[in-house]
């Protein structure tokens, strides 16, 4: 019998649906493709999948622009496919979390079309954020209602021909909802129930701190434009929404949960979302932002644990996602040392999995995939790339489809001769799941071994950890019978006493080499 709710120490695997597996040959991944690869995920040893949005969408932002919250985009399958996926995943012992996008819809959503068709001031406009423009101080010429920037570049407002402006914290194709309109609340409560009734185990809430904007709509002025507790994020009203969502989740059996994508200025602010009657978890992104440094990792871990401790919430850890540069590449400094990114990624996994709480993995990290930095401009689709005119590369480089088998594109991602929606590098031939499955020294084998061992140990691991003294450039900690030693330096160090259970690089005599980690047990 497991002693705690499943999500408190789960390993959750993020499936970027469009890039996971393409069953119907349109060059984009789909729900049937995921179904066909459940064996890979079971063998990997994950507890749950988080699916990125698969709802009808023009894909102005990879599906985070939802046109209909209660259906499946035909390119990704049907509701019937979804039901079959839930059922098969559960048969494989894998839970399913879906992404919910409440801050904004697509501009093709029925409500936004109605809003555009209605005149300024009409009730149909009150579901979104419309405002009159503001005369410029010097020119007198009308400009946006305030100076808020879009996260993807340019202003957060777009003007309509009738003179009103609408708010979009992301792309213009993603108008922000007005959460002060009760219809918006009711709609999302109903959407949650729609997916819960279909058997999902939880939700990942996109831009969870957005939703409410300060009613004064004041300029940011000199304020840091990325300020996360400013007028656009973490308004107090947002917590009422999550209290209601928690009640809905609790009405269902089977430990349904919600994890919020919450960016705040400090870890303490995160805790507000984790009060016992709100969200079960929030993403704690600081590990993903930290450089390869034992001091940096330790600081992040201490702060993350401190943030959740007073409320007894479970921390979450993440190294890569569909929004960030893959960590194998992030850790590849200095570039002159071949394989250093992979060695560090192997070691980082042991740190991640030894920590209390749950680990969120991103598809392809089990294959050691690097970021694809040389995608041609014409292939790139991220609105960040488009809206900054190529000044920022955007996130396509971590979204390249997964290589499953074979020696050339599409590497089993799509049926033969189909071109995947993003080109796959020929140099990925040795990285396919097929090539790695039979290789005891591969990244895939490493992930399976580490996840398998964690599964066997986890019921004996206490919620807290104990730091052990360790030399500079290293961090050592224990959780009950498990000790984790990470050496971020270049020189071998003596690990703490104990019998090695798993090491990311073979020990050097009885020393732990640089850029390596070990799990040990007992003195
Ligand atoms: C998602 C991104 C998306 C943005 C807007 C994020 O937090 O993870 O992929 O572009 O929200 O929906």
C-alpha cells in the first residue's frame, strides 16, 4: 500500500503531443501515436503523463490557443481516441494529466468571434478584456490603453477597427479572458468536469497566475517589465478560482489533482497557491534556471523546500520542458569537452530523483536529446521567433519530434517518407529509442535504471532531507536509507560512506569522478 497520494512523489512525463508519435502520417504527433508508445513509457517507469493541449486550435502558439475546450483537434485525433488513451494508459498503470488554458483562448474561439462581431460595450465583449486607447502624452495620437508588453514581443494590446483594444499577454491570436465575468468562471468549471468525467487524473494549469489583472490597468512605467507580482499576475482574486477548482476535484474519487504553472518573484509567493484548499502543486522552475553549479543547486533546493515546508506541500522539480532549452545543451559548457552535457544530464537525474516531491520530465530527455539549434528559419513556428523577427530563436529547438527507430528522418516518428512538422537532424540516428534500448550504456537504459530504483526505494524515503558536509563543488544529502552525492567539479572526490547503488559514471577507484553523481546506501 502506498502511504501518500500518488502525485506527491510521482515521476510525471510531459508529452508534447505534436512531437511525440505520428500514427496517421500527417507529420504531427497524435493521440493514437501516444497510445502506440505506452509500452515505452511503462518500461521507462513513469507514473503519469502530462499532455500538452490537443484541443481544436489554429496552432498560433502550438495549441496554447484553444478554439474549443471540449474537443480534440482532428489533426490529433478524436474524443474517442482520447477515451481509448485514458483507458489504455490506466491499464499500463499510468495516470493522465491534461493541460488547461484558462488565461486566454484562441482568437478563433466562438466567444471571441462573437466579441468581434459585437459593438464596443456589448455584453459579448465582457468575456475578454477590451479597453479604449489612450492619447499619447506628446503626440496626442491614440496608443494602447497601457504599456504592458506581450510575453512574445511587442505590446500586449491590439487595436480593432472600431477603436477598441483587446488584451493579449501572449500572441494577438491569444486574447485574454476577463475572469471578472461570471460566465468565464462557470465555463471553466464545466470544462474541468468535462475532462474529469472522461477519466483524467488531473490538470496542468497554464499561466495559472494570470487570469485576473489589476483593475486600474496602470502602466508598468519604470517597473521591471517582467515583474511577476505586478498588475498582470497573482492578483488575490485568482485564489478564489482555485479554491472552487479544488472543490470540484475533490468531488471526484481517485486523488484527482492540479498543478499550476506559476511564475512568481520569489518562492514564498508560490506557497499561496498551495494552501490546503487550493492547488496540489505548482511548478518550481528554479532548478531549470540554475547553472551547473553545486552551490546554485543547493541554494535552489533549500529555497524550494523552505517555500513548501510550512504548508506541508510536495515540492516539484523540473530540468527541461517544451518552453526551455534542453538541459543536455544547457550543461554543455565548456563546449570543448565532448559529451559533457550528457554526463551532467545523467548526474542531474540522480539529484532530481533523490529529492523529496515529484519530478517532471520532458519527452526526449530519456534519449539524451540536445536542443536543435540549427533549424532553418523557414521551418520555425514559434510565435517568439516570428514576433521578434528572428531576434529570439524561440522554443522550436526543444520541440523537434522524437526519434523512435531507423537511420533517417522521420526516424519512426511518422510513417516512412512523411516529413515531420519540424525537420529532424540526421545526426540523431544513434539516439533513437530503438538504438538505445539494447545498449546497457545508453541514456535510455540509464533513465530506466534510475526510475526503476527510485520506484523500489520510494516508500522508504522520508519527506525531508539531511544535508551532509561535502567539499566545494559538490553536494551530498541523505533521505533515510538513500544518500545522493553530486560532483559538479572536474576533479574526483571521495563520496560519503555507503555502498554504491547507482553511479552516473563508473567510480574512479573509490572516488566519484567530476560531472558525476552516485546513490549510496547504508554506511
Ligand atoms: C506555455 C507556453 C505557452 C504560454 C502561453 C506557457 O506557459 O507553457 O508554451 O506559450 O503559456 O499559453
